[in-house]
C-alpha cells in the first residue's frame, strides 16, 4: 500500500512538474541550465511510465524506462558546472556547497535505476526496487531543489 501511495503521489507530482516544466524550459538560458531541465523532464517522463506500469501490475515497460533513467542519471553532474545558476532554475545553491552529497545522490539514482531494470528483467522485487529509486529522487529533491511555488486559487 505504501508503494502504491508513493507511486501515485510521485506520478501526480511529475505530471504537474512536466506541465509547468515544458513552459519553463523555454525561458531558461541555453546551455547546461536548459539541458538539465530537459534531462530532468525526461527522467520524470520515464518515472511516469514506471508508476503507471506498477499501478497496472505490468512490469513489462519498467526495465526500459529504468534503463533510460539510468542513462540520464549518468549525465546529471555534468550539467551542474559551478556558477550555473539562474533565477528561473530550481537548483539550490547547496548543490555546489555540498557537491559530494549531490554527486553521491546522482550515482545512487544511476545504481538504483539499474537495480530496478534488473529486477524487472529477472522477475525480482520490482516494487521494492522502484520504492528505493523513488525514495532517492525525493531525498535529492528535498535537499537540492527549490520547492515549486504553490498557486493560489
């Protein structure tokens, strides 16, 4: 049940972020800031595939989506060179002041996505592997991403 709530919550957050993010990406400067925005959007899209597959009880699409996340995760740190901040970016300064933790989180995402892909291919515990990966996403976002501004009704 916990995983189901996490997956649904993550999928909902990602859908909202993708809807807002598609517009925001165009407003970002060319180069690593815009590139990382689109990379994170791609991770979000693949996370949505995983969430939908788990909800449907079909692990078929999980391995491919997790492998895409694994490949994207390998690129994360290269898209955060020192000084690559922007008022419209949600990257916190803590990325650069606590680089070792940020780098470890990116490597953990790469590893956890690979473990999820392997679990999906081998008939392993896909739910547990997805839970681990999504928990890592949340932890990194909590530490290194400015929360999205809530819109007033």
